C-alpha cells in the first residue's frame, strides 16, 4: 500500500508540473484507486505524463 501512495504522490507531482487542473488530478486518483488501467492509460497519454515518468 505504501508503494501505491508513493506512486500516486509522484504522479500527482508530475501532473501539477505539467499544469493539470485539480479536477484532472482528482479524477486520476479516483481511477487509480478503482484500478481502471485502460482509463488511466488514456489520461496518461492525454497529459503526456508517461513521457516524463518514463512509462
């Protein structure tokens, strides 16, 4: 669980640096907790987070 928290924190930090809105960050966190990887992948692609995180 602590690994998930660390991962979420690093992702949220990256999203903030890329200029994501609070709504987008909240939506991402909810989807991450609900484990919907296909939706999360779309968000990552849309926000281009996968490039900065090395995914």
